[in-house]
C-alpha cells in the first residue's frame, strides 16, 4: 500500500479531518536502526502525528516534534518538511532496558519529568527570526493524549488524534474543530458534527488504522456525512542532512575544538542520527571550512 495523507472537511461544520498511512516511508525509516519494538511504536506514532499536524499549519518550514524522556528513552525526534518529507530518530540511554510492551509512561515519563516540544523552524528565516517552540510537560498515557493536551494548552484548539504503529506501518487520524471568524469556535450546529465525528472515530482500533487505506477508512467511518475532499498528499522518507550543513555545524563549534579532534583522530566524522550517513572531514577539509565556511548559526543541523 502506498504512503498517503488525505485531508477532508465536514460540509457545513467547522470540523476538519485528516488520515495518514505510512508504509514504505516508515519501513525505510526504521530499517536504518535497531529500535526495540516499543520504541519503534512510539516513534511511528509520533511520525504519523507530525505529518498530520504539519498539514494543519500554514507555515513554510519544518515542524519538529520532540519528546525529552526521563526513562530508558532519552529523546525522540521527528521532523516534517512542508512537502511531507519525514525523518525520525530515537536515542536510548546507555545500558537502558526496554521491557516488552512498555508504553509511553514507562519509556519516557518514568519519573514524571518527560516533556513534549513542538518547534516550527522557518525555511527562509527573516534576519533575527527565531524558530517558534512550544514545550509542555508530557501528559497522558499515549502520544495521542500527550498531543491533545499540547494542542489545548498551546493552541487552544480542540484536536483529537488516533495513532497506531508497528514494524510494518504507522498511521493516524486527526479531527480538529476549527476556529470561526473572530476566533469563536463554530457554533453553527452546536458542535453536533464534531461530537458525531469523534464518537465514530473512537470505534476504530489500531489494527483497522494500520490496515485500511485512508480513502476506505474515511468512507467506512463517515459514509453518512457530507464531506469535501480537500487534498491528497504523499508523505515520504527523506533526510535533509548534507555535507554543507554539517560543515556549518563544525564551523559553529569553533576552530580550536575541531582542530583538536582532527589532531587526535586524524579527521572529524559526523554520523547523521536520522539516516546514518557518515560525513567525514580531514585536516584539508577543515582548513577549507574555516577559510571559506559560513558562520551562519541559523543553519545548524539538528544533530544532538
Ligand atoms: Zn541524514
């Protein structure tokens, strides 16, 4: 089955929906890493959610969804570009044990200190423009609940999410109540469409989300509703790392530090956390970087 994202509107009511299904893209992403299944599941749900949220926002830049964990998983990162190019990575603590079947709390919120962050990183920043970042404590027992809480706190938007992932695919459904003119939540049908849409979506189970394609899923859930199909998009896996970006990151570290690594190891090698690409710079490359390299700090790669 193909990777696809379907956007639709409920006719006559301020409610929008989106369904995403990732198979090939998701399989390419996790084939590069050896994540324990519970970690892959969490990252897959985040990847589906990032694609869904990214398409609800009018913004020319990357949406970066991060969870900073206090359990066996230290960091989960998903980046989604405006054209739905996705990349994702997870960092486990050294020697961490991931129990089979571990859920969100056990993996990233064991001590209640997990945080959920969404960053909007503009593609062509104006001078001095900083990325927008919202950070909230991790709430709820699932990625969907954590994001619903984030959207309420940060965006004051009623958003519901249903997410699922396994080794073969990642999928999700989003429903959102749209603000009307003047910021008032639509009252034209007193929220009845919203309630009905949510109630029907709540009958879905993970297996159905993962196995039924977006068109069929929407038809089965909402066959009695009048819907406007708004767009059909194609998410994909693509890493945005490049030798030039890594070079700029090295320049931002400073000549002294980079030279000391080259003196010790003969070269600097940076491995991309997302796609495992190795970018190597020897003494000659480093000399060139610092004579011609840009010191544009805004263009650092998001390696950690
Ligand atoms: Zn990469």
